[in-house]
C-alpha cells in the first residue's frame, strides 16, 4: 500500500476555498485552479480532476508530470516539490518497458503518455491488453498518471483503414465452440455496460478488468476455426469498447485511449466494421472532452468513412452527432448546424430492426442531448435549453443521463442570466445523480460551479450550491 502524501493534503487544507468561505480548498477546486493557471500561463488545456488529486494525496502517484507540479506549487504557495511531498522517481534506462511485452504504451518520462500506436498484429494487441488490464487492475501508478496521447488520430486512422486481418496458423488444437465463448463475453459486457450506464465507470471498471484478465484474454489466446475466431474477436472488441468507456468515465484517460485503440485492432481482426466505427466515434468523444478537437473531428469523420455503405441510419446519425460536437468546440456554428441537420435526416430513416444491439441507446432523446451539448459549447443558451428539454423523458431517461443533461440545462440557464433557475436545475441534477461514480459528471458540476462563482460571486445561491456540492461529494471536496 502506498504511503499517504500528508504534506500535500496539509498544504491543500491550509489553503482557503475561494468559493466557500470557511471551508478548506477542495480537491476539485484545487484541480480547477491548477488547470486555470496552466491555461493562463501556457495557453494549453490540461485535464486534472479531483480523482487525480486524491491519488496524489494517497501517495498512489508520487511524481506528477512537470506542468502539474508547477501548477500545484503556484496554487498552494509551495517553495519546491519536496514541500508538497513529491519525490522524483528512479529513472529507467531508455527503451525499457514497464510491463515486459515490448509494447511501449507508457513513456519513461514523468508518467506522461507516449504516442499511442496502432498494433501491427492481433497478438501484439492481445499481449498489450493483457499487460494493460493487469496493471490497471493492480492500480499500477504509471497507469494512473498516463494521459491522452495527443495528435494520434492520423496514425491510428491510417493504421485501421489500411489494416487487414493477419490470420494465424490454425493447425493447433481448436478450443470449445466459439459461439458459446462469444455469447458469454457479449452478455457479460452488456450487463456491465448497463451497470456503467446506471452508476458510472467508477462502479464497474474493476469488475470488467477482472473479467478481462480471467476470461477474455485466455479466450483470445485459444485457437478456433476462422469464422468462429472472428466471433470471439468481435465480442472482445465490444468488451474493449465498454472497458474504454468505463476508464474514460473514471478519469483514466490514457488507459481509456489505449483500450479504444487496442479494441479497434480487435474489431479489424474480426472484420467488424461497425464496431470499428463505433470505437472511432468513442475516440472522437474523448478527444473532444479533453480539448483535442482536431483529433476529435478526424476520428468522427473517419468513423463515417470507414463504414460507408455498411452503417445503418441510426449508426450514421450518431457518427454525425460526434462530428457536430467537435465542430461546436471550435465554434464552427455553420459546420455544426450542418452536421446536426444531416444527423436528424439520417435518424428519420432509422430502422431499429437493422441496427446492431450496441446502438439501441441512441434514440431521439439521445440525439437531442447531443444537440444540447453542441449549443451549450456554441454559447447559444436558448437553443441549449430547448434541446435539453427534448432530451429527457421522466419515465424513460436513466437517472445518470438526466443528471448530465440537467447540468447542461443549468449551464444554458446561467448563460441566459437566469441565476436562480440555473441553481435550481443544477441542484436537481446533483440530487438526481445519487450514487453516480463518474469523473465526467463531477467535471460538469465543477465547470458549472466555476461559472456560477465567477459571474455571480455575491449571489446567495452560490453559497447554497457550494454547500450542496461539499455535502454530496465529500471525498472530492476534502
């Protein structure tokens, strides 16, 4: 067990909160302040959250990357790294790997993610997944800190589009009928995805990692007849996509990106073009969330190109919605509106009987939710609120989705100048979230909280909402 970093926690608890007088600075507030300082200093967007600050304080991460150390020194008024309890790691020799497979998915420098490469062969992908899931399950500190590998879209997209399954020698013993294996993997992945959808990636990630280690990796290393082998790899690609989302939702962005890229290689091996497109769309969603908007646009368009003539209308509508989200992030209102228009046209042609099972979540409510996110990012509060209202059905929409859309709606109300209504909607969303364990959701709450306090610091609702956040998320507020 890691030794707690008491110096860092003490430094944070000595620092008063800007938003809640009488309280110590929370982990979420510290993360926000560091990211804001880094943006003002470097004009680069960084992704730091309360979950990662907690790992610093628990000693799981002993040596954050240099920008984060600089930001923490500035915000906490520390003279040097040692005053915050940080200890530089022992350097490894150049070219060595952490997990012994020769797959360099983590760099040797300060825990910063190396370039994320597209695996040449399926065996390389399976070996990398075996090592990554084992390290992730064990909470390896290097996995905890590795971040998104920026500017990876061109190489990953090229690798996937020009890839072809490399069929191994099947002369060895053939395992049990793969239909049974594939069915078990798919059923388990769907069950855990349902739990993820209801309670967040922080709830399901460990269970899914254990299932990968004990069941999926061994299944991928068995021999099958050709068609059966494709079934197993297709099911595993589906499970990798679910694992990527769980890691993404839990704030483990470097691991999530790698799960998606490795899952993309499994989808290629299975000739499952629709799942490949789905994973490319997931990469677009994550890249956009992290501010890597160029990558996000490229991944969304690659998803469409890779599935031309194969995707159903519903699947294509979802891919177009991802493109719209990315275009909204760069304030391309015209391009975003065109992508949304095409998404709506495609969705009108949907035939659920033709759709793959994994797209069943994408209904008219979900499309309206994507539009609400777009207009929030475009700074159009009226449209944000209209589509947010269309995105929720009290009886059909899961509580998790209602909580996310509620925060989008609150942001729209705040942008329109309706402070009391914005706080009321945000309070309802926090209440709706209940036991949701999602770093993404916490960021929605933190972003709204920051906007609220920056614009209306003296409003009585600020203290009320701050109290609610501290009460609802005590582990993230110190």
